[in-house]
C-alpha cells in the first residue's frame, strides 16, 4: 500500500488494526461502522447498490460511501440523482467521526452533501453508542434530505452561468481555500471539454457544480465530506440572487475517463 490515499477493498479496512489510545478514547472500529450502517440501511427499506471505500495508506483514516435505493421505489421519478450515505472515521485522532446523507450524480458518481443533518462526534465516552443513534436518525431522515437536494439540483440546472462567471467563481473559491491549484486545473479542463454529459448546457451552474465535484474526487477522505458540504452551501448562496433560465435537458450519459487521483497533493486543509 502506497503512502497516498487510494480506493481500497472493504477487507483492507476490516483488517486494519484498531488503536489503543487509553481509557479516555473510545475506539470506533471501521468494521463496526460498516456493519451497523449496512444493517440499518437494509432494515430501513434500502438496497445498497454500490459501496465505495477510500483510505490513507495505513487505513487509519477511512471513508465509506453507499449508493442506496428504496426497496419500494415505484414512485421515484428522479433521473439525475441517486441517494447516498457516507461516513468518515479515523484511528489516529486526526478528525471526528462524520456521517451524512447526500446524493450522487448518476452520470459520474459525483457526490452532493448539503448543510443539513451532518453529524460529527469525538471519540470519547459513549461515542460508539451515540454514533449508532445518529446514523439511524440520519437514515430515517434521508428521504427529506434527498428531496431537498433534488430541489437544489433543479435550481442549479435552471441557473445560467457563462464561462466568464464560472472563472470568476473559481478564482473566488481559490482565494477562500475552497479549492487547490491542481483541482483548479481539473476544473478548467472540464470547462473546456467535459468528461461527462450532465444533461444541460455547459454554461449553467449545474455543469460548473459537477466540474468542481469531479475535481474534488482527489480530496483526502479526512476533508472530503466537509469540503463537499462547504461547496454546496457556497454554490447555493451564489446562485440565490442569479436569474433562472429555461434550460432544455438532454440525456445524461457518461463518457471519457475519470481523473487520476493523488491525494497527497490535495492542498485543502480544515481544522476538524
């Protein structure tokens, strides 16, 4: 296993040794988070259609991302977004446990996490018990969060954003530490030739949003969830005063290859 963060096999995280930091530190094992999340999703009426796991080289910082679908989905008409649940955990005390309900873009698996119902907990005291309760609470509220994200997506799709304005926002994001220089290069390349068809004109807020979240695939798992949440809130605030345009959708079909990921080069750092 290299030092860089990579997508990992589930068994790698299950077999990563749990730490012993003393009596005051409550160990939350990756395998326990996986087991409880998977069991509760299924017991709550969700299929898990895909599981993605990422980690740093040692496996001490880990992330699980679940694409989920209601077992009774006859009334689900959404074509752009699927439901998602994600968590991040650490053994090295570098961050609190995080989990959130969100969505993923079907064309490319880009994530979306809004500012609602995001939870973090320090590894102390009854953290393991509390985390189970909060995971269950968020899953119980997942349909509401998913509905809110769909509303936000529709707002992004109906907001025109020309290349000049996209560049202006990208520069503002860099100044405000929302994106790093290598990720900016990825966004610029996507603006020039998108890797995916997002079903809208390229000069829309939805296209730009996906160019950025595509670049965010290189973000370290320690920072990914918070970065995604901050960007979502940032973009929704940006477009709140912009005029809506009538955009004709086209089928969303994925094309071209994914980006190369080098997590050690991601410059974004937050105090978690």
